C-alpha cells in the first residue's frame, strides 16, 4: 500500500524533500498512482536508487516530471523507459533530455523519440544521436528534424540516415543541415531520398558534396529532379564532374539555368552528348568562348542544323579546326546571317568546297553579311563555290 494512501493532496505536498529522500525503495515502488501527486520539487529529491525503484513511471505527470534532473533521468532502467508516454516525454526540457545515456536512447521506441517536443529536441547530444538505431530514426517527426542543429546532424549514423523517410523526413532538412552532412552520410542517401531533397535545401550542398554524388549507372546524380537542378547555384553546376554529366538525362541537362551554364567546367562540357546538346536548345547560346572549344566535334556534328541559329558570332570564332571540319553544310546554313561575321579569316579558309558541303551551303543572306576582312580570306576555289 502506498505511504500516501488516505492522505489529501495538500498533505502529500507537505512532505519535505528530506522526508521524500528518506523513503525506502519498497515504499517508492508501492506509490503507484500516488507518484503523480508528488511535486516537481519532491521528485528532485529522489536518489538514483529510488528512481530505479519506481514501478510505474507512466504515473509521472507533465507537471512533476520537469523536476527530475538530467542525472536522475540517467538512472532510469530500460523497462522504465519503455513505460514513458507522450505526456512525460513531451514535457521534458532539453537539459533533461541530454541526461539520458546513449544506451538508454537505444531503448526508446521510434514512436517515443517522436514524442519529444520539437523545441527541446536540441537537447539530444551528438553521442545520443549517434546511438539512434535505424528503426528508431523513422520516429522523428519532420518538425523535429527541422530543429536539429548543425552540430547534431553529423552525429547521425549512415544507417539511420538511410532509413529516413523520403516522403516526410528528408524534405524537412534545411539547406544548413545538408551542408554539414559528412561524405559517408551523403553517400548513404538513396535515390528516392536524393529526389526528395527540397529545392530550398538543395542549395545547401557544397561544391564538394555535389561532386561526390555517385555517377554510376542509376547513381545518385540520376535521381536529381529537373526542378532541383534549376534551383542550383552557378557554383554547384560548375561542380558537376564529367562522369556525372554523362549520366544526366536530357530533361536534367535542359533544366540548367542559362545564367548558370557558363560555370560548367570544360571537362563537363566535353562530356555532353549530342542528345543532351539538342535538349539544351536556347541554352547553347550561353556557352562561353572558353567552353565552346571543349565541345566534342563528333557530338556537335550530330545536332540539328536549326540549333546553330542559337550560336552568336563570338561563339563561332571559338570553334576549333577539328569542330569546323566535322560540321555539315546544312548546319553552317543554319547560322544566323548576322552571326556569320564571327568566323575568322583562318576559319573561313578551312571550309570545304565539296558539292553540298560547307561553303556551297552558305545562304545568300550569310554571304551578304560577310565583312571586308572575311571575303579576301577566301581562296579563288572557295569563291567559285559560293
């Protein structure tokens, strides 16, 4: 029988902390529902031995459990921890939560972890978070995840990261949180999770992190959505490796913003296929004169002649002899008349005169736009084919 049986709440409250501290383990175990009648101040007087003697911790209330110190919570047994419900866990302050040991954390169910108040979840220490098991990680709510600090995030195990939901948890990550993911954590993300990164958070990935996305067949880079790619910053686009570019779909490549394309490194530019270039359409006009020479001549020669209308005069002057040599007559004919002025005298000399070839395919509008510097550069044999 409880020592408080028959006493009123006022009488129970009258017990001093010294008297509470003097109760035996057996008396504490017999409290039952009377545990909830103790004040927070009285609970604070319990020793670790008394804490472990509590038979039914579910009787603790949201009002009195706040009196327990972190060290007292650290004394709870595994069996006691499993009996704590939302009323108790939701009332704990961050300073109290930090008192649980890593071993204790592993005893909570996924549902229990989700019952910590969002504002107090910051109380979990890196050591505690590192102890969270994959099956427990699924219990974190999206609002809790959004509250985790940049000190806490790196502590999550790769197994826990991999087990996070792509529908609710991954989209809750902020850009700052993604920025502090360790290489192993980022590598642990599944394609479904990568695709679930919010557009607001995708900008948090560093250049090094972008470059580390796997580029194997069906790798992480293939899971990026066109919307995510559109939201990326110029520096992030510039971080894509050649291997990654090769794995991007035409829809993904077409999603690159025109203002960001000039940031693409030349090795990545060289990796673009004809299909990818075709999908870029108007984006072709955004290639810089440093990037143009990097385009593979064989791939450039495969794109439709209509796309050559996107090239400006400055871009044409950047074409290499190898690139020019592979261009077809109809591709040259597709260049806008005002842009033809970009071909240098040395480039013009390289144009072939074969029937249906390069020079014979130039339009009258293009010829009319040629400058006084360009015309003298043509040989008599070339002029004869105009």
